[in-house]
């Protein structure tokens, strides 16, 4: 074999070469993804889920990374992108709320009883009406719960696996949105409540504030609410049609 025949073929590829990354193309894809995510959130009257946005972004784009970048982009502006559970929405910057006129909207103030019940549900969920009354030491009227449900802050979660199968109550995504919380674990703890002056007087030595659940999923002690349950609770008319 000649020296020419023995010489290796040169295919023009250097094994040490690394794949060339088109930075301009990547930046363009990211910019387009940011615009799509921004448009989807802006066009929706309700907070939009991460999954909904991810389905509409270019293939291979990390929706969470895009949304967090968009959140950073809006951080210093008059409108902020806020996260509510695993959903996203545009909201007026908190420090500019004084400039937003709401003269046309009558603010309905909650009674002290309603505030107490809401706080118990928020921190102790899933909780039954009997458990709320045990914590408060007084009976809870149906009207109080109706007010909280009409506001969209409280919902029926499921049925407790105990005698009588009482209905369990929990808060909603609208509750998180209204109070500016990303998740239930962002609720203020004991020291924060003290610092805000919301706990006054002598606090019992054994007083504590429970850590709320971080998920809306039913617990092992709850069963899902069925259509028959909804009819019994007055949320559905017999036959399955929702009441208006």
C-alpha cells in the first residue's frame, strides 16, 4: 500500500470543534416567547396557568423561565406580573394603589365574624364548619359563609371521612389574588402578625399559628364532592343544572 493510500481521509471535521450555537437565533426565540407570554396574560381576565402558556410557546422553550424573566422586566413598572399559585396575572403595582380611582365600586366590608372565619379557613384548611365553631367558641351562621363564598374567597373542598361526612372548606385562587399571595405558605406567621400589630394583649403560652397546606389537592381524610353532594349543598338543581 502506498503512502498516499495509507493517508487518512480528511472529512473536514475537527473532532475538537464544539457545536456552534446561534446566539442570535436563541435570542430571537426567547424574545418571541416573551411577547407571546405577555400577550396571553394581558388578554385574559383571569390569572393564566403556566401550562396554558407553555402549550402556546415555541417547542423547547421553558415557560417558567420565560415568565420569571417577564416578571423581572415588569418589576419596576406601574404594572407588575404577579404569580398566584401556578397562575399569572398583571396587577397594578402595590405602591400605586392610591392613584387608582375606585369611586364607582362600593367596597363591601367584611364583618368581624366573617374575618375570623376567613382567617380560620385560610390557616386550618381543610376545615369543617364544626371545627370553625370549636375554634371560635361560637356558632357560625350560614350567612357568614355565604358572604365569603359570594366574594369568591372560600369554596367547598370535599367530604371528611368521618361520621356524618361533613363538608370541608378551603380558600380559592381568588383569595390568593386579592391578598397578593403567591401561595398559602405566604400567609403571615406569628411574628409577622405581632409586628403588624394584629395580635394584641396577652397571648397564651401555647398559642400557635398552623402552617397552611401548600396544595389544593384533597388529603387522605377527604373524598371528592360528587354531583349529589352539590345538589344537597344547593349548588346544583336536581338533574345536574347549575343554579344561576
